[in-house]
C-alpha cells in the first residue's frame, strides 16, 4: 500500500470518526443531564407526582422541539444560512454555563410550583438541552451532504449516539454518582458541553469545506425509501410509539410485580438502547429476519402464561423471561424502523416522526394509562401491539379476506366467557376441559394456515375460561393506580394461626406489603402488626416512654394502613405525612382499615412530600417517625444531612427522631451513623430478629436519635437484653447531603 492511498483512507475515516464522536458525546451529556438535574431539584420540591410529570413534559417537549428545529432548519434554509443560525444558537447556549439552579431560587410556598419549575428548568438547562436534542438528526443530515462514500446512508451513525446513551446510562448510577456530588457533576458536565460545542464547530467546518462534493458510490444493504407516503409515516409513528410505551410498561411491571430491587429500571432502558445499536448495525437486516420468525411463537405462549396469573419460584428466571420477550418485541419494531428508513432527503422528517411517536408513548403511559387502567395493563397490550406490527402476519389483508371467520371466533370466545361463569358456579372440571378442547379444535381449523392467530385464540380462550385462582382464601378488595404505582387491598379469610381462624386485610404497593389489620378479633383490631408490632422495636419505644408521652405531639412520615395509630392516646395529637393521595383514601376508608376511625381521635394528615410539608409545620413534635425506606426506590432526599437538620428543627429540645430502615438491599444504618457523628447526636439501633416465629410479627430494623444521651435513658435502662445497640462509625461511609447521595455506597 503506497503513502498516497494511506492518506486517502485517513481522509475517508476522519469524517466518520468526527461525526461519530460528536454524536457519542452529545448523547452521553443528554443522558447525564436529566438524572443530574432531577437530583438537584429533589430537595427543593420533593418527589411528588406533579414535579416529575412537569419535568417529563419539559424534557419531552424540548426534545421534540429540537427535532422539529432540525427538520425546519435543514429543509427551509440554504446551508450557509443554516450554519449561521445554528452557530448563533450554540454561542448563546454558552451563556447558560455552568448549568445549575439559580442561587437563592426557591419555589413558592403557597402556590402551585409548576410555573416556577418550568421557568427554572428553562433558565438553568433550557438552551443546552435544546442543543443536545438537535444533534442526532442534524449531524446525520450534515454527514449526508459531505460527499463521503457512506453519505447516502448515514443512519449507522446513530449507533454512536445510542452507544453514548447506553454508556452514560450505566456510568451515572454506578460510577459518576457514587464518586462526586451534584455541584462537581454540574461543573464537569459544563466542561463536557464546551468540548461538544468545539466538536460541532469542527463538523460545521467539514460540511462547509466538502458540501455537496460527489460521493463515492457505495451500495446500501437496504433499499432506502425515496419518498415516504402518509401510510409509511403512520407506520413510523406506530413503530416508535409501541416500544416507547412498552419500555415504560415493562419497567413498571418488573419493578412492581416481580422484584423491588434498586436500579432495576436500568436493565430495560439498556436493552432499549442496545436494540437500536443492533438494528442499525451491519448485521441488523439478518438479525431482523430471524426475530420476525421467532416473535409469534415466543410471544403467544408467553401471553398465555402471563394471563394465567402464575409465577415461577425463581424471580430471576421470571425476570429474564419478561426481559427477553420485551427485547424481542422492541427488536421487531426497531428493526422495521431501520428497514423502512428513507433516503437522506427525508432524514430529519423520519427522526421527527420517530421522536413524536416516542413522546406519545411516554405521554400514554404516564398520563393516560394510570387513569384508564387499574393495573399495568398497557404492558401486555403493547406486547400484543408489537406482535401485530410484525409484517409477516399480513394483518390488514387477513382481516379483509377472513372477516367472517374472525366474527365466528368472537362468537366462540363469548361462549367461553359465559360458560366459564357457569362452570365457576358448578365447579365442573369436565365441562371446562371439553369447552377448551372444542374451541381450540375449531380455532385450529379456522387458523391453521396462519402461524399467529391459532395461539392467540388459544390465549383468549384460556384467559376467559380458566377459573379465577385464589390462594389461601385471598380476595382482592381494591386496586387502584396513579403516578406512584399500583395499590391493592387484599382480604385473607379463614387464615388458621395457632388453631385460631383469622380474617385480615393487607395493603400492598406492588408486591411490597405496607400494613395489615386483623378484623375478626375485637381485642386486636387496634393492635399494630408486622413491622410495627408491640413485640418489635417500635413497640419498645412506645412502652418505655409510656409515662412521659401523654401529651406528646407525634409526627409520622409514611401512612400505610395507619397501623401506628394503634399506639395513640386520646390526649395526644398525631400528624401523618403521606406523599400518595391514594394511600390516604385507602387508610381512611373503614371498609378496608379502621385504625384511623376506631383507634385514634386527634390527628390530621398532610399530603405531599415530607420535606416540603414539614417546613410548614408551626408546632414542634416530641416524636417524629420516618417510615419511608422499605421499598426499592428509597427517597434519598429524606435521609440527607440537611433532612436530619430539618427534622430536629421541628422537634422539641428533648424530642426523639425514629427511623424505620428495614431494607433487603441497602444498609441504611451506615448513613445514620455518619450523620450522628457529624451532627453530634446519640444513635441507637435495634435489628429485631425474633427467635421463634410469632404470628403477624416481622423482623425489622429501627433506629432512634436524640440530641442528648439522657433523652434515651428510658429506653436503655429498660433494655435488659441489650437489644438496642450503639452503631459504630463506618470508615468507608460518605456523608449523604443534598449535593451527594449514592445507594451504591450502602449496598448490602
């Protein structure tokens, strides 16, 4: 190879390297900016639904506007004016650096903070985020104009963009967040943005020098669409909408119904980004063909299994099954998007429609589904939609040709539903078996020439005809859903414990139980159970301060079923702080729980984030209980140094601060031990592990803090078995502050 040829190769590879590096950097910065700024806002506004909904609307709106701007700029202006406009915006965006919340800015205390939040987001990160959102379509459009041998199909550059997003996604919680605080993150991010501006300027220079130079013809592996018809544009929209919705649905489902594990949400999002890398790679077309063939035969039995309400004993295997089906489903949609991509003349329009579809998917799951579904039904719905988008099924043509058969099948399914109702009353297994065999036989002859419809009909028949399963007399009394998740109340009848029959109600958030009440025993209706039982640490606290607490003002962060009200005295006043309004509706409804109607008289409930509502409390408390850390997504802003300072500012001089820190994955005692040493507090911990199985009593971890050691003497003097222990300071602990929190540092 001679020197001249080597030089030509370097010139050919340099534009690819430059544009790919710029896209990689831009996507990385975008994926870091969103969680970084969300953490910065958390101490000011808390974690209420309105806050996160407002942030999401802002991000999605700016992202869509960025794509719209890229489309408008590249189709309405010549390249010289085009570059001048964009360079001006890049220069103006530098004014917003370093990104941070304006000093001294505070949300209004008496008004809805949405306007303040939107204005703060715009002033702090509005233009930088807008610049980041324009880069993916705009840079690929530029690359298509520089005359490179691959300029006729620049979509493969999106691999760099998605790789940057994927690496940033994995790096932030595991590397960046555990290492440095928010203020340093903002400084490093601002420096990275400056580097990105330099890279974009270099891309502009390459475009200006090589604009419309003839490219070396290189055949694309896919025939690009020359002019997209409206039908194709609708397909783009649907192929972007379904996986976007499925991503959120899968994340909610596995986090709520399978396992409450911190950072579990990272896996579906990583698979989502990885699917884009695959479909736009050189192997994308070959992989897509195989996925199309696999999907119907994988998804149909999965849906039958899903609707059977059965679960495997191993949650890890269960998780893998759901993630695999999710990945196959989004691969079908994203593979079709890659296959149906247009020529570079319509590149920005293609990305604009894709972004709009993704935005609609997010809006559907976040704002519409919680109001129309009581559970996460959009999850299986989108799996079915992805199945229907599989092009080998020929859905539209099939419906036209076989409408009569479809109506006939609907008749059979209706018959199955009616039959199942009758059979449940008769409890006749023979009739169920006969009906299923007959219907499946009819469906086979109707749909045996189509690989998709036979298993789908089987799914519908089985889900309708199978008797409803109740294990151990369980009955679902209530199920509702909102921004915070799925809440349910279950009734367990005829539960035999120690030769006694009990009826109890339980409240669940997803799969995490947050309280229970025994209803058929009048003597125990006001007795707290589970984590809050008299035999446990909380019961020990109330018992040992019983002679002192007659006139106490008591605050409780986290309402649950209202079990702690079982310790209330008529002369006390209690205030419950609860973030989720749906929990309040359940706890105050005597059809579900009667703690708040029968066991306590003087109380009030403050709805909202505890740090916000506590700041507005006029009267100090004698005892403050923080019970908000038993689920997977712990509110870290309630456990920072600033949070503890707030709690003690709302306590009397001899007031007590109690934390419930039971958690399967996180060792939160390390955080409290560090706070106690830094703030000069006395800390005691009890890790309650009953030696024998006690009905309705759970193992739990509780911590209590006070300003002076003497305030804890009633507890210490009565502790003959030394259950309450001092907690040593951990050398590897790092203080949690509003600037720095990381669950990776306290993982068990």
